C-alpha cells in the first residue's frame, strides 16, 4: 500500500475558491427572488402596499437557508477542500488524494499519460495560480491551484517522465 501523498496545493487556493464560491453562491438567492417576484406580482398593479402579498415567515426561512448555504459553501468549504488536497509525482505514477466527506485517491500510471496542460482562469490569475491537467485515454485529472512556477515545473516534469517511460527521449 502506498503512503499518503505529501505535497499540498498552494495556500492561495483557499482565497481563490472562496471568491469563486461567493460568486457562484449567489445562485442560492434565486429561489428567494422568484418567491418575492411571484408574491408581489399578484398585488403590485392593484395594491399600493405590494409587500402585503409576501408571506414573511416563508421569506425569512428562505433567506436564512440561502444565507446559511452561501456562508457554508463560501467560507468553510474552501478551507476544508484545501486541507484534504494532496498530490505526489514519481517516476511510476501520479498520486492524487482529495475529498471532504469521501476521500478519493487516484493513481495515474505515468505510461498512461497522453498529455499535460496548465490552465488558468481569471480568479486563479488574480491569485497567481494555475491548474495542471493530466489527460489519459480514458479521462482527465486535475491538480488545482498551484502557484504558476510550480505548475509549469510540474507540467514539464510529468512530460519528461512520460517521454522517458515511452522511450521518446
């Protein structure tokens, strides 16, 4: 049995994932907006006091649930995700360990790797991070949130290990 991977992704991952989660977390407020729109739609044109059409108890419950999920996913989840993410690269394989509730461990044999890419979106760019994607014939694996230099070095290391194993040196 292999020992657990040692290397961690960059600490700025927490900030980048928090920003992403808080932006995407606004989706939790859409049901609340629909509820208010539907509630005032019946009385808006006919009644001067449109807010009377809202069931304030239901509105408050929806608001509390939306805020709870927003803060949970935006503030707690990124830190837990960072704590659980580890990886290692050796001459034989790439070892990925991740997961908050269910740990998922993936071993990608070096000889199965077809190509390696680095990727950087706008939020990662802001925090100086990149992801390394490793493609095999079956699927693509990702090591997220590495600093740019580490990502480039890792991409080059994996690429040279693949060439060495496949005899393309």
